[in-house]
C-alpha cells in the first residue's frame, strides 16, 4: 500500500469508530467479573493473543485479495493489474477495519449479545467513515490523488466479501474461547 493509503486508513477508518467506541455502553455483566489483579495490565486476559491473531487475520486477508487480483486479473497490462490489486488491497483493509470495529465492541462476548447497532454514535461514525472511503473511489480527481483504480462489480464483490469475513471468523473464535472457559 502507498503511504497516503495508510494515512487515510489511520485517519478515517480508525479515528471516528474508535472515538465512538469510547461511548459504547458497558457490558451488562461487567460488575459480576472479579477485578483485575494489581500486576495485570491492558494486555491481560487474552487481549494480546486477540490482537495478534486478528492482526494476522487482517494481513492474510489483504494479501489474499492482492494475490487474487493478480492471479485472476480483469485487465491485460501489468500496470492495470497492479493498480487493481493495490486498489483492492487498500479498499479491503479500509473496509475490514470498519467491519472489525463491530467485533471489538466486546473482547469476549458475541456481537449479537452486545448489540451491533445499539450505539448511535458508533453507527454514525461507521457510516461517515464508509462514505469517506467510498468518496475517494468515486469522486473524479480524488481517485488520482489516492492512485486508486476503477474497480468493477466483481472486484468490489471480492473486496466486500473479504472485508466482511472478519466478523464471522472473530465470532467463531470468541465462541470457541467462551466454550473453553476463557470468559
């Protein structure tokens, strides 16, 4: 990805949802949990392992989308194929961050239990970030500044499918962790 892509993802797809997550209502059974010990830190309780596997999952997904764009190209020239692959990787990472924001509403509980849409500020933040992501692909001139190619419906289908896949994968891992007794 280009530096401008990474800046855009950090500023747009991460900032607004992160601020809105700070307004997320507390989990209903929060006070039933024992307090953390003095020696515990932010990364205690499986947080570090979640960060690692979810980061690996996101990286693998983006690399798979990039690879698939090169393996099954829509265009014939190297430059067009590379531009499509780069654009698809960028779009996948940006949109996956938005979908993944739903997963981090709770570290251990299911998204369906905590409520996907109960925080209006979060919903608006996701919509705003999604709209801003789309603007750079649609508005003439911005696509040149961000060096993004025009994607067809097939390519957008891959991007959206790959981006959304993080929700069910993380939900399955959370369910396994709960079944094994990790909160």
